[in-house]
C-alpha cells in the first residue's frame, strides 16, 4: 500500500452515522469505541471558529481512502455546525506523502492522515500500529487497538513526536501482488525484482527478492515493461485503477504482509490540547466512523473488482504455496526478534501484542474458522 502522483477525482459515498443528541464524551483513559459518544452539534455562539490543514499520504484517486478522509473532515464540520473546518490535501501537495508525521510533529500542519508503518525509520514500533506480516486481521487489529492496549501503546510512541493518534480506516486484508511469472517455491523468488515497501519488503529480501519502492503512478509502467518482475499495491478495487491487470498475468493471495492494515488520524498534540473538548470529541468520533466505514466499503467493492479482473481471461488468480508462506513467516519472526533486541519500545509493545494475538486467534479458530470453512466447503 502507499503511493503518490495519481490525479483522478475522489469522493466517498459511505454514509455517516447520525450523532446522538445530549450524550457526553467519556473522560479517562478508555480508548474503545464506547469512550467516544456522539453529542449535539456545537453552537456557533459558544465555540470558536477553527480552521486546520491536513496533510495526507494519499492520491486523490484513492476514493476509498482519500475520499474517506474527506468524509471524516466533512463530518467534523457537520458536528460543529461548520465552526471546525479541516481541509485535507493529497500527497505531494504540501509535502511528500511519507512525511506526514514529521510535518505534524513540527506544526507545519495541525493534522494528518497516514499509515504509521511508513515511519519505521523514526521508530520501528510505529509498524505495529498499522500491521505486521502474519499479524492480525482487521477485526482482530481493531480489537487490539481499542481493547487490548494498542491505542495506549501507540500513544506512548507518539509522545516523543508530539503527536496524538486515532485509528481512522483499514483496508482489510490486502492481496499478495502481481507477478509476471508463476512462483511456486522459495527458489523461484531468488533475484526477483519486486515493488514492495516496509516490513513486507524486508521479509521478501530474506527470501532472495530484490525490493524496490516505486510511487503508485510508476508501478504500471515498471511492471508492464519488465523493469520489475512483481509489485504489490492494495487489492482488486485499487489495483484495477492502476491498470495492473494489464501489466502482469499472475495475481497472488493472500497479502500476508498486510492482513489488516490500519490507518490513523495524526494530530499535533499541542494543537489538539488547545481545542475545546467538544472539538476533540468530534475528531475522535469522526475517526471512529471512518475506521468502520472504510473497511466495509472495501469489502463491498473488492469482489466485484476481482470478478472483472478475472473475467477478461488474461489474469490468473494464484495462492502462495505453503513452502513460501512458511519461509516468509519464519523470516518475519526472525526480524521481530532482531528488532526487539535492538529497540526496547518495540519489544515492550510486541511482547504485549503477541500475547493478544495468541488469545484472539485462538478464539477465532474456535468459532469463526469452522464457520468459514463450512460455508466454503458447502456452498448453497
């Protein structure tokens, strides 16, 4: 995921939930959805007019992500009766899309929207806030963030950067990328040139892949001309927008490096603390609504896009072999052990995260996995 330089118009059609008049924001340290309560829109006579700029990591063409951000800022304006206005800017318009935290931290803009794992170079622990290879599904990740200590853990990381963060979107499980040739074994990966950033890229490197970071607008040309052999982006709906079905024949799943990547609203803490409590609550509420609606929209769009891609007869859907998956998982957890040894805050959060992972996966294996297996094996 990630990328810059696309120019199509964007909008989000996901409906926003109506506020509940008369309820109050819960105070304290709770970070679950129940800690954010809807309340009546602000009265313009009693609350100040505030205008902020938001820098994002997204091109306008990503109508589910950038469009979702626009939905969120519109929602904040609605709740405040137009008194709190936030203008979102696409990646590259104010600064590069992978420099949101730096600019929010320094106060160049008051607020941003991005994926925390873009900032592993600032602190490796940021990656856990987005997703880890072979980590949590979107549903499980939300459970960890809201009720497993995840939001508190990210707040601890954010203190050093003067930022406050709220989960605000998730693409759900992503696809495993586009390949110009079929891959079945780890040996097939050796020397492969692939566009894949982040921790997923580091894992691929351990399998012999030569990784590259290429902006979204350049993926199609690089892949179709053979400058690279493979590329990952997001999933069928967004990949179709880039024209990737015309660039490579083999479309793999699952995207084991991004099983449930979260996106975040990132706010300068000094600026956030100067806001009226009502505006702080509206921001939490709008972020929560986007966190729910974005994943739902992707689930509604991706299957239709995949069917369009496969119906053309030029693309074959493939599943990574167990050999590749086992090797990738082994490499991923070796990286986590090395990073834990080198970075105490990563170890602290990862140790807590891995315990939660074991519990939530155990529960899902008891209940959801048998159900999903049944409906897959016995379709009506």
